[in-house]
C-alpha cells in the first residue's frame, strides 16, 4: 500500500511570514528531507530545512512537517518571491514543487509566490466554513479574486485572516465522516483508547455503522449524563438563530486530524473510496443530500489549496473548531470537563488545533505544548495505540494553557484575541454566559494597545454586534436558556463588557481601531465614535461571515428591520445598552435592498486601510461571485 501513496498529502500552507522568518505547514506520507529555494529580483537562495523542521508522526503514513525557517538575510518586501519547496524522493533525487505541486501555481507560472507587505493595509478575512452547507466556498472565491491580481505585488493582501470555525468538528456530514474513517484506515492514523463510554477504542468506534447520526448515544445511559448529553451532543434545536446538529460529532484525535486534511487538500480525497454505511431510510436520504454538497466542496479544493499556498494565513479558533458553545458558561465547563469522554473529545480537537492552526500563528509561544505533544506521539504502546495516561495528562496541560491569543508587531499592530479559553466566569450564577475574556486577559490586551496610533483587532465574535439580536440573547439568558441562542457576545457579561469598552475609550490606547470578526453568519460594517468627546478615537467593526455558511434569510431580514426601527439614533432604547456612550453608525451594503444593513451571502471579506489605518475600502466577495462594497451612509 505504501508504494501507491503520494509523498505529499496536504500543503504547503503559508503561515506566519515576515522578512526574517517563514513558517509553513505540510503533511506527507513519510518523513521528508526538505529544502526551500526563494527567488526574488533575479536572485535565488536555497535553504536546507532539516534543522528548521519539526516532524510529528500522526499515523503510519501521515507525518506533519512544521517548518520554521529563520533567515539571516532579510527577504525583500513589496515584491513577488517565488518559492520551491523540494523534497528528496525514495531514489534520493530532489523533487521540485514544479513536479509535485504544479496545481498550486497560477497558470503560466512555474511556482507559487508570496509577497511580504511592509504594511498590513490590505487583508482578506472570513470565518465559518462548513463543508456540507449548500453555498459555494468563500476560500475558492478568494482564490479567483487573487488570480486576477496576483502578478501585482501592491495589489496582494498582506495576509488571510481566518477568525474561527475553520472546521466544524461538531457538525459533520455523514459522507464527510465516512471519508474521515476511510482516510484513517488508508493512512494508518494512530488509534487511542476511549474512556467513559462502552466503546473501548477508536478502531472499534469506526467499525460501527450505528454511530452515524447517533453519537449522542455513546454516553452511558445513566441519569447523571442527561445534562451532559443535552449540552454536548444534543443536536440542540435553536429556534431563534440556527439548528445545530451534533449527531456525527468528531471524537478521536485521528478523526479531527483527518478532517483537517480533507478540508484543506484535494489529495486525500483521491486516496479513498466512499461506501455509504448501513442507515435507515430517512438517514440514507439525508446522507445522499449531504453527499451532493460534499461533492461540490471537494471540487473547489484545488482552488482553496492554491490560495493557502500564496497568502500568509493567520488563524484563531471559535467554538465549532472544538465543539458548539465551547466554554459558554461555568456550568457547561463543569459538566463537560467533569466527564472523561467529553473531556477527551474537547482535548482531541484542541490537540489537532495546536498542530494544524495554533502553532503556525506563534511557534515561539506554543513551543512548550508542541514539545509535549511530540513526546506523546512518539510514545506508543505495544498495541500501537497512543499512550492513554499521557493522553489525559497532555489534554490537562492544553486545557490550562493560556497562550492561544497572539500579537504581531506589524504596521498596524495586529492583536488576535482568544475569546474561548480565558473566560470571565459567573461563579454565583453558573448558568449565565461567561465573559469572552477575563480581567487578566483583558489587562494583557490593554498592554498590547498602549501607545499605538492604529491597531487591527481580530475578535472572533464582533465587539459591536447587532443590538436587537444581543437583546434577544439577553432575554433567553434571563429565562435560563442561553444554550438555545448561542448567547455569547461581548455585551452578555457586565464585567468583560465594561472592561473592554473602557479599554477602547482609554486616552492612551489607539486613535484608530479596525476590528475584524466573524461568527454570526452575516456580514456588516459599523463606524463607532465616542459621544461628547471632541477628539474621539475612531473605530470600525468589520464582520465577514461565513465563508461557507449563512443565516436563515427571512429571520435575518426581520432582525435587520426591527433593529433599524428599535435602535435608530433617536431611539431611547439606545440608553439601555452598555454602549450608550458610543455612537454606532452602520454602513450600507451597496447591493442591498433599501434600508438593509446586514449582508447575508457566503463569501470572503476584503478590507483596505489608508495611511492612517482607517478603512478606505470594505468589500464582501460573494462565493457565488456576487460582490458588494459597504458605504458609509451620508449624514
């Protein structure tokens, strides 16, 4: 079998890149000797990558190559740099990316290219990419957009920002789960023990067709698990916002790693043959319906892989990367982390996030958890499975880790917030939504802002959201039902809300903020100033969501209209909000109907900043090629 596998499974993905450092992610079917040739302005330099590469085996035929290359001679900025990532094949010959990765280059060019921008004055950004959603893929739209201007270095974005839900570990289509299991078998991804359920191992789990659309039944049927099942697996019906489905929730580390390979690369799909599991009539129809959407998703993956090979990409998790409503309340945490099975599920998703997303954002900050993960992967038992005790210890370490957020000292400074693991918990009312960041995390955030004139903040959830929707979330929270409406916004917790707003109003923090967000499955732009302050800081909330997801159309139309009527600038209801000292002015989507402020179409966002860090152009590039720009409404 090994001889029929390709050497490269996924990548390269460009991650954090600057003139003196390049970070790349690659997965291969065996450990590879690698070298990187960089060509710009008529000069080429070749770098041996042995010392720069951390190789982690995640299966018999799957090896993550985490490449962190320090450069003694800085690379030029504002020019296209062609790169050739070559590896030594089984015969000892160097195999150029021209040979194995030609599809990653644009037509007429032999190699992919990158551009290191001196300023982060242009960015693509988006979130919420669910493979079986019926919309087209916003990342593929980003590739088509870049293909029209990739030869112009000045027109290239400085980075692609993915602000959450890069995968949906908790909402998996039947055909995707079948593909995951086929890929695990094909690559020999490592097995693990399972605790707190009647199924002892991952291998036993994959062999059971009855777990398709029924994974909530894996929890032992005892009364103490009823609340946990509702919180974690319930396939909760959320009548206000969305219908979530967790019946195919990913469980093992191998399942989550396989999903990353399948959502970022077309190659794994070419290695497997899907067979529909044994299902009843209704589930079979659902499977076939999902299969049509998955087929469309797979067809666009070559474009997605090409985009990720051309743009430095920065990421941060939101809940679906791990599980729906992740850490929403203190009661949620107590239920989920107090049971070995659900704790393992969350921990496995976080482990995969570390390898596939987190490390590439900040290799220095994540060196310690990466080293612990590398040691764990290298120590397997005589049965070939991952060490069960060390597995639990590593998950405990990751759940306590506080370094997932990060800051890039670019121009403007880029501050990416972890709004999931450092929550401001309501200890007295444990079913109340936790604040998105606790006091200590917010204090560190303020330090990152001090004395900066301009800054870009990446907050997965909008800091300035739609007031009416936040009001509905507050109502359901008061009724004791925060899980029904994903009641997690910045204003849901008084402590974190007031602290964040005070930071933004502080005299020593920046005069210009651009806040990039996702999460909500619609797109909008707000301009924010302080009331009754002559030299107010200027803020812009720019939200792009989702890459492959949308909000229920009729419901959003009603929310949009009611929000406009109830919270008009003259409305006294504005004085009941925590943002009453701030003037929030919406922008109008150019192609929207009269009065519409929220844009509900899958795609990817584009924002360009002027010399002072203010947005000069904001667009939503529609996955269906229907684009719109956002314009300020005249006074």
